[in-house]
């Protein structure tokens, strides 16, 4: 089998896995498979001379967070197979993995720029801004800065699709779309308990 044929079949396989994740079918198992694929990309790319660790490692981390959280409320696992969500019990573990994954890709994109490490994360904002945002995520200081990441990608992704066309733009920006999904989850769900300056929980009123 030629390399071109292998890559073509790999692309089909990735599409199938992506659709299964969207549907939430055998969620933890599929998330493990996809996560290992991203790790294999991260290991193989330096050998092949195409280093994109900043995004592949982060996406592998998001897959691991999905394994920790389990199938969602609106997943096929929950509707048909009766798969239980573990998010309420493992909320902080899942969210801290999401936060550190986003922090990693921001810091790596800021520190290793240009050439094969060039990405939309280090081509659309000054490096000191990307680096500062990554530090805030890593330290857990004001983790609601995830909302800034959401707004940032909400501008970059449509512009890339308009500039490159639908298929070309999606192919170019596909990893950033995955990172955007993680940032949206973190923004909507709230900070993990390991974050600094997380919102204070309301005190329960004492009864006389």
C-alpha cells in the first residue's frame, strides 16, 4: 500500500471516529483511540520533519478529559445504551485537563513560532499576548479568559474559511475548531477547584 493510499484511508477513519464522538457512541473507547492517534502524530511528526506538537498534544489532552467525563446527557450512549455520565463526580479532574491542554498549546505556539510550528495561534496575535494568555490558563488565574480564546477563534475560524474556501479553510483550521470546543466547554462550565481566584461558592444560609 502506498503512503498516499494509507493517508486517504486514515482520513476516512478519522471522519468516522469524529462522527462517533459527535454522536456520543462508545464515547470513552473512541476518545481513547482518537487521543492515541493524536499522540502518535505528536511522536511521528518530528521524525517526518513536520512538528505540530502544540495542537496535537493539546487535542490528545481534550480526548483524555472526555474519557474522564464519560458520555454526555445528549449522547447515544446515554439514550440507547444507558451509559452514565461521570462528569459531576469527576468535574474538576476533567476541567483541569481541559485548562492545561489549552495552556500547553498557547505556550508552545508562543515559544516555537515560524516554519513548521507556525499555526493560527501564533499568526493572528502578538506572541506576548498568546504567551500571557497561556500563562493565565496554566496558573489558573482568572480562568474565564477561556472566553477570550472563544472570541479569538470565533473570529479566526470564519475568516480562514472565507479566505481559503469551505473545504480548504476547514482543513486548515480543523485543529483550532477542536480547541475552540474545549474552550467553550470550560467557559460555560466554570473553573476547576485547582484554579486561582475561582468564583466563590455561595454560602448556605443558616436556619434559626
